[in-house]
C-alpha cells in the first residue's frame, strides 16, 4: 500500500484526516499529518517529515500532500523527493485525499500520482458554472494572480507568518 504524509500549515492536515475518517467510517491506515506552525525550527520540521515518511512507508511509495505549492510545507518536503518512491502533490483537498486513500491499494505509485493530479484538477468547480451546464473540468482565464510574495505580505499583515 502507498503511504500518505500530509504536510500543511497549522492543523489542516489533521483536520483532513479526521474528515476522511468521517466519510470512510474508519481511520485510514498509513496516513499521517505533519503540522507546520509559525516560527517552528525548519530542521526539526524536516525530521518530523522524515519520521512521517518512515512511519507510513510500506515499500510501495510515499505520497506527500501539501496545502500550497511553494509554501513552507512544500518547500520543506521537496528534499524528500525520490523518483518512483516519494512524490509531492500540492493543493490537497478532501476529494483528492479520499481518492488517494481508496485507490492506493489498486494502482502503482506512478499511476496513482498521475491519476490524482488529474482528479484534483477536475474536482475544483464553480457551482454556478456547473448549474449552467459548463464542464467541471473547464478552466477559464484568470487575469489576477497573487504571487507568493503577495501571499506572504497578506499573511504578515494578518499576523499569520
């Protein structure tokens, strides 16, 4: 079975695991979260991520989910990338986590990672568009993009860094 480590800001990963358990009825096996809190020592966090990987590793691969590409949890996780053994998917949400948990026994590591990336893209929907008959997977151009620097500035302004 493919192991799963969820590395997120604060307690988001823990909450996602609890939500998955509510939906599935049982606690998922070989799934663990690592919380990244403001001001935490990065070396200690890397050790926690490594410990999490070892805890869920069943020799079929380990998938790390992070909450935001290029955020601190993702940046800390990149050093654990190993082709065919450890990979990272950013922007974790409940549908993609449920799909990973329910599909990881049936698929190879490479197939699962590719499937989950596509599944995640398809499962973000604008309800008003779906109700109008627009495809759930169609993406429109977004003229406004918040850079990582702007995200950090907003977090600092709100005391979240």
